[in-house]
């Protein structure tokens, strides 16, 4: 009965506003706790909510219009792909605040070309938010990378870790000669970032945007050097070391790694410029 009434109200809302008042009419109660009632909230998250209120208070004291501006929307310059590891918080290690970086995190900082979650984030960030720089960040002491080099079956997780195992396969000749296990681990972390950057580079949304920007720059009379400098979205690979907190960039020659295969990966005439 409730579902039927909710459906009718939702249909009706296409002609008039459907809000919390409608929901309350079905017997649901507004369960948002008031600040004065935080002591009655589940003790497992009580401190988190109190931390939030402290953050709000300090932020308002420092910048009274911060949340007013934040509530008006976002226009981040950066899109960040990183690992879900709790030691690698994107905003913190980049020194950026709310609204400055669009973030997607998963196990092992993967950017597979057939993952709708990843591709939706990429499409929205590049096609709608207009980000100019895409950052893929791996990190040392990565459990996913270590697991992908071990002979074990972790169940469903193996379907995801196989992506990293494939990176090892692609770079087997470079990795196998490395005797020191930690050095090999760090090298695989780096190569995994490189491959994910290439995955970003090959996507249709990135190629489409780059071609559009190149054509705009050409119409503006820019030189080849200026176009090379100003075309975006730009893709950056980085590695974070939890042991010292330092974020280090990787040098990736996209032309060298993909150039000879443009006939395979290029979706636009100038998409892989």
C-alpha cells in the first residue's frame, strides 16, 4: 500500500514538487539528529559527527562564506584516480580543499577500459566538469600490488587483481631480473600507474576532448609548440610513499608508448596528439 501511494505521489511530482513533506505523509519520520542530540547517536560514529561539527565551526571562523560558496557547485581543475588505501587521502596528500579535486578510488588505483564506474567518473569529470588535469596515483606498500604477485586465490577479489597481474605480464622482462623483493614491488607499483595512465589516454572521452581543444587552438592561430603545451586534459602519473609522505611524479612518454599503435587506439584524427 505504501509503495503504491509512493508511486502515485512520485508520478504526481512530475507536475508538482515532491519533497520531504510527502515522505512524512506516509508515516516516515525525519531521523536527522539535531546537534543537541548527538550524544544519543550510535557511539561508533558519534565522534565522527562531533569531528564534523568541530570542522564546520573552525572553517566558519576562518572563512565565513566557505560553505555558501561550496553549496553553489564545483569546478575542480583535477581528476584523481587513486587507491582505496586509508593511508592515501587524495585531498590531504595534494594539499587541496573541498571542491578542488574530483576523486575516484578503488583497490590498486585501476582505470580499466570496461569498468562503467571508472568510465562514468571520467566522462563526468572531463565532459561536464571540464577538468584539465587527470592524476593517477599509486603508492608503495600497496596491498593490492603485493597480493597480485602472490600465488593465492582471494576469491572475487582475484578478478580485480588480475588487472595488476596483467601489468606484470606486460613488463615481465623488466621485473623478473630484479632480485630484491621491495625494489620489484616498487617497480611494479610504478608500472601499474603507467599502464593506468595509458588506459586513460586511450579512452574516447579524453581523445574527444583533446581533439576539440587542439582544433580550437589551431583556429586561434597557435603554433605547434603552443598546442603541445596547452592541449588538455593532461595526464599525470604519480607515486605516493606512505613512509615519508612524499608524492613523486613519473615521467611517461605517451607518444613513445602509444605512438606506433595509433592506428589501433586512435578514435579521432587528433585524439592521441
